[in-house]
């Protein structure tokens, strides 16, 4: 192992919080590339091989400008940050790579990896959501506390984690870029996961915008709420009143409500446009 030293890169220095920098040996050394292994808790689960090839070509011409960050485990090293640089270096046959060694816990590794990937836009929305969820569980912190640690707003973290409520196929659509994170947030407002998939496929088929998707979900939820209220209303009515309601709804083709108060009450006939009102009046006048 060579003892050649490198300075801590500006990018990493800006990336790491102050309390993490304190645990870092700011002078890097070269490490045998075969002694390094990736981090199994890396938030980014998918790697774009074309980007690795581009990075490999850049490293071949200019070298590795930014050292990777490792922690020592027995006689090997685990990657904390810089897995793509490591993969690219292996691809072009480098024997060793500049690295900074850190003494940190598993939770801190996940935190650093998440910060690095978020700041470099390396995570798809589902990977980011899973990383937030894991950090909250592993660190036993609230979303508010996590937002302070990562410098992200609590609302953005909350909205991100809501994506994990989605149907797994819908989550894959987001990973594949078939629908956006905004579409996903709208679909997360649907409790029925089978309906989430149905509406996601409609969004893709019709090329709906995020606003159109939000409007679609809002209408669905309003209709669902109305159906629930309708069922409750019918449950409190007598069989006789429900039969009358069904008869009148079939006749007028609209929603009918009957409110009883002892032997008195009122019948309400709903209409939705002036044309609809005129249609109902024509039916009444035809009697």
C-alpha cells in the first residue's frame, strides 16, 4: 500500500456535516483496489452502467480527482462514499485508488451515503424514500430531526416517504421514469392499491400531467366519500323510504334524498347544470 497522500477534496468537505468531518483523516492514502468492497446498505440500488463507462473514460484521462471514503473492517475496506469511482477504476484496471479512512458507525455510513447521493441527484425517488425510512428507523429519530440532520425540509421528507404507500408496480413505474415523483404523490392519496395501479396506467396511457393526476384523484376521493355517506344515509332509512328513493332516482336519473321527521319530511332532487334542471322539470311537467 502506497503512502502517497492527497488533500481532502472540496466536494467531500462541503458534503459532510461538521461532526462527521471530525471523524475523518483529511489526508488520503492509496488503497489496493482488491481490498475494497461495496456497502450493502448503499441507498442507491441501481447503477447506470453507461455513466460508469463515461466516468471510467474520464478517470483514464484525468485520474481520480476526488478520493473515495472508506472504513476499515478487519483486513478489508468498506465503501462509505464513492462506489461509482471505485467501479470505474476497476473497469479500467487500476490497481489502487486514493481513499480517506473514517471511523464511523453503520448508521453514520448510511447518513453520509444518503447525503452524498441526494446532493448529487444519484437516487431515484423510491430509493430516496427507502433511505429516509431506514434512517428514521435505525437512528430512532423523527422526520423533523432527520430534516435538521440532512438539511432537507420536513415536508419534502414526508412527501418522499409517502411514496412507499404505493403499489409495488407503481413504485417500479417511478423507478423506470414512466411516471414522475409528483404523479406518485398524487396516487399516494388513493388508499386502494389496486386503484393506484389502475390510475397509474391511465396516467401513462393518456400522458396526464401531475395537475391532471391530482384532479383525477381528488374527484375519485370525493366520489368515494359521497358513496360512503350515501350508504350511511340508506342504512338509517326504512326499507320503505329506500324503495321510494330507488324509484325516484330511476325516474329522474339523479340523486334523491328523503329526510324524515316523524310523519313529515322533505324530498331533495339534485341537479348539476341548468340543462340538468330543465331535463328534470320536463319529466315532472310530462306527468
